[in-house]
């Protein structure tokens, strides 16, 4: 591919001569690249009949090695919500929004959280307050009963700069009921997040912890550990066409250390906020 990109159009014999490879080897490998859509060929008249002319389809390739996607539970209804598509917010500075391409609006200006470009956000942060998301209640629409609700997102504390020792109490509520509080240990900047873009300063928040809340008939669990007595019945899912998820830091929190929410294009997990409804 590099040879064709640099040298331009070539027939198979030319490529074989220039790379000092057997013509049969070049021919079979070019066919593999053609099947993959990376090389294009066409026949043209030559001095001794027709010849196959090859050229690279692309001038640049980007290859990403990602973790294998886990098998999806066919008994689950899943919705992924981009972090910028909140329906309500009340935040205090320092605060801000970023897309993978750059800063959105003005930094440390809470009204920026109303900017329509927020839908492109891959990172948001604030000192205290909340963002609230409205997920469709697809279980109610489908007329099916639910045995558990799971919520997954990547979070960290927020401090000017970074600090691995900066606890923050992050509280999650669903349909107006608090399901529990997780104390984030810090704001991580010891290394660049796997998906955090190069333009984002290394001194800024790089990644968070991927946390999973699960609400069942027996209570709420955080990463498999019992967190609170709030159970599925308290959320009254059958009474609502939507599921409201609020994430925030209270002004009177014991550890008011701010919050970062990482979405696609930032952090270590390249995912939106994910809500899963597990059917009975």
C-alpha cells in the first residue's frame, strides 16, 4: 500500500520488480487488498496484450485497536445517551464542555451549558450542581416487565489541574429518587486517557473510573456491592414514559470535589452514558 501510494499507478510486474518479490506473491497479495477495498485495479492495453494497473484506494489509513466488544445480553433493552444531550442542568464554575475537536463555548461560564453545540460534547465538568438526562422508557413502550436497571458511565472528580487525591461525592438519582452516592477518589491526570485527543492539555482531566449502578428488587448495587435500599419499585418505571437520570454533586456534600463526565472521544472507555433495562 505504501509503495503504491508513493509511486502511483503500477502494474503487477512493476511492483514485483521494484520490491524484489515473486510476481505470484505480489499478485495474490494485491488480490487480497482488492477484496478488502484498499486497492483498485483495471485492465489497460500493454505492449503484449492487456495488463492490470493497480493504485491505492486511500492515501491515509487510520487503524484503531480497541478492546473486544462484550457480548450483548439479548434480554436487555439498551440506550446510549451522548453526555451533551442532557435536558436540564444547573452547574457552577469552574465548568466547561469539550468535543473531541475543541472547546465548546466559553470556559467557566455556566450558560455555555445551554449552547446547542453541547450535543457534540465528549467531556463536561463542573464544581457542583447537576445534569439530567431523559431516557425513553422502552420497556413500557414494549409492554414488558423489568427485573433490573443498569446505568454505566465514566466519572472522576474535578479540580483545577489534576489530583489523584481529591475526593468528591457524586450522587445519582432516577425519577426523582436518589439511588446512592459514590465518592470519586480523584481527578486523574497521571497519563493521557486512551481516547483523549492530543490537543487536550495533559495537565487537564484525562480519564475516570467506569462505574456501574444496578437497581433491583433487593436494592441498589454499585459495581456489585450493595449501595442503598432504593429498589426497583421505588422508581415507578411503569408510571413514566421516560426515565430521568440526574448526576451531580450537592452543595452540602461531605466531599464537594466537583465532577467530570467522560463520553465518546475522551477518557479510557469511549462510551456514552448507557442505560440497560433487564427484562424479567
